[in-house]
C-alpha cells in the first residue's frame, strides 16, 4: 500500500502545487490528506470533473505550474470536453496530472453502474489521446510513477493520468471535518419525506446513500417500490430525469430527492426546471455540506442559499428546513404548492454502517416504474 503522506510529498516535490477535483471513494484517504494539509488557495473541491480540469488550466496559465486533478472514473465523461478541447496539446497544451479512481475494475465485483465504466476507463483515455497507466500499489513504484508521469506531461504539454486501484492508498482519516448539530440526519429526513409523499407520486432519488436509504425505508415499511426510480449513476442528473417524467405526465406529482453535491455538480438544471414551469415538479434537497458517499469531503452546500437560487431560476416556491417540525411543514407546503417547488433540508452527514442495498437490478427498477407509468 502507498502511504498518502509520501505520495503527497512526491507530488509536491515534482512541482505540482495546486489540487482540485471531485472526491472518490478509492481516493478518499489521499483526498482527506490533501484537505488537511493544504490551504484554500491550494485546494478547491470542484463542482464537477470538467470544472476541475478548467481550474487546473487556469492555475497553470497564471503560474506556469501544473496541477493535480483527482476524480472517480465515472467523472471521465464530465472531463472529456475540457481535456480534448482545452488541455490537449493540439489546442492549448496544458500539462496536468489526473489521479483517477478505478471503480468497476474488470475482475473485481462492484456496483452495476461502475461495471461498464470500469471496463472502458483505459480505452477512453486512449481514445482521447491522454496517456494513462495504472499506479503501482507499492510505495516505491508509485513514487516513481509520479516522477515519470510529471516528466511526460511536462515534455508533451498535455494531461497524463494515473489510474488507482481499490486499496492502493493506506488509510488516513480526515481531521478537518465540519461538524453540524442539526436535528436530523439524512436518513431520518428521507423517512419523513417518504411518509408524507406516500405511494402515489413518482419519486426519483439521486445516486449514493439517498437511493439506498429510500429503498430500505420502503422495505421496512412494506411500501411498494413501483413508483420509485433509484438513480444509481450519473451524479447530478436526477433532477433532469424527474423533469423528463414530469413533463411527459403533467397530471402526476413527481418528486426528486436530491443532494447538495449533486445539485452543485450540474446546477444549470435548476434554470431548466424553472424555465419549463412544471406544476407537478417537487424538489427536495438534503443538504449535509458533504460528499457523504465518498469520504465526507466538504461541498459548498452550506455556503449557498439554495432556496434563493431556485427562486431566481424560476421556481414558484422555495423553502428551507432545519428541524423535524419545519421539515414536516415544508413537505406539506411542497405537496400543496404549484411547482416547480423546492425544499432544502439541512441535515447532519453520516450513514449507517449496516445500510442495505437495493435487491432489484437497475433494469428491474426501470421496468417496474415504466409499468406503473403505463409506458
């Protein structure tokens, strides 16, 4: 295994003095070390992976120093555009080191949404002309890989990627944590929301713990799953899935259970929802100020006024709740309002260690929902 301190020191010694990206479960120990050992001017957790590539480009233009961009391989899609049309040596030629967590690595069991992405990770980098190699799992090999990768990216004025297998980095616990004292955690708030929403409306849940907690509550309460869509991948797009359903079936209430990191990742979706004015669209955002599913790294969620942003984007109603009582009142107001309407619920981060996973496959989830919708 690779000690995160030695890896971090090797990156800094190679001349990389700026870090940006979107946290990943396979990189959480390294990301936590970066968070604890850099200042705000040296490390920015980006809205999405494409934005991180652009941030790295801006840093290089201003300083002449390349940056490190970290991401899960699911973020390759967000990064492809700026990698090919900005950083590529045939365009501006901007060197940067990409550190990419390899979810869905062939031969290792993983969640369904990661299997295809894991299979094509190396091929996708090859297709867009980004040199990529797997980071060795021993310390000396990893440090030599950093030295070689930085040399190649500097020589060729282009991005170079190091792909990281599960278990490569030694454990490191984040020290610079934001501790909150809200009345509810996310799971408790989800239970309140689902109990009030009931079985009739369509419920689209964002990826990560939210979808899993929704599934488990339905199981515990013996409630049906037929109107639920569990977005197991494509972080940040649950609201647009819900919007597509709401526009196609305007007589049916459609709820999106979202997270702060997901909303921030593709915040332009709020403007599209507002512009379409779907009266049946209800948006519930559980804001814990963290990328909770991938190590608890902070988001900008607590620095934003999401209700005001939603209103500015054209939502008819936007509220905030921080207690069980205000959550119930907000959910009731959301239910009775003409949409688009949004409720932000501030919650503490964290999830149960024994939280289950959906028993149905994504395909089974799709077919069950489509039967319910008569599609």
